[in-house]
C-alpha cells in the first residue's frame, strides 16, 4: 500500500533555521497518524463483516459523529442544489 500525503506549509516557513528538521518530524508524525488510522479503519471494516454485527443506532457517546454527519449531509445537499 502506498500512502500519498500533501503537507501545506507557508512559503516563509522555509526560511526558518530548523525547517528541514521540523518538516521531517511533521512528515513522520503524519505517517504514524495515518498508519494508526488505517489500522483502526481496517478493524472497523472487519467488524462490520462479522456475522455478529447487527446494525443499529449510534450510541449516545457517538453524538459528535452523528452531528458531523448531519452537518456534512446538509453542506453536500446545499452545494449540489446551488
């Protein structure tokens, strides 16, 4: 698997004395973050394929996810109708 990530930086940040070190650390941190995220997503997808999985409502603990989904759906709908 290949992971492509774009890291946006301000043009003036390249003039910093420690730019290369900071860029390298940020890139490594992002790689680690994405790899952990892909692991969690893979486990989630595997769980959805389990014969024990039963669809149902989100837990009250997942309210921020539900709110974000609703917000995103409204934004997509508004963008597609304008």
